[in-house]
C-alpha cells in the first residue's frame, strides 16, 4: 500500500496498518542508543562522513515512524477501534 494520509484510511485499513506497525519501544530505544554511541565514537575519532551520517539518518527514520504510530493510535482512539 502506498503511503496515504492516515485520516484517509478506512477502519479496516487502519486496523491492518496498526497490526503491521506495532511499536517496539525497547528495541527502538536500544537501537537509538547504539547509534548515538556510534556517532559519539566517530566524533571522538574525528571521522566525519558515512559513519556519522548513516546513524543520524536511521535515528531520524525511527523517530519519524514513532510519530506516525502516535498519530495512528490517536486516530484509532477517535474512531473507537481496538486491536
């Protein structure tokens, strides 16, 4: 399915999206911590480049997914849907 605005989804599509994108906060927090450690290591070693930019991009993507999950939960609550 292409990236559609969450408010445009039907109830069935919204439930399917929620099942597919269950948040895993412990994994996400651990992975972000590891990526921050890689960034700090690269700064200490004075190696700017992919070693610094790739973790920054991955952190951005994880935080963006987290915001989408928050929107999804809010919309499900408004429509009184449960998993």
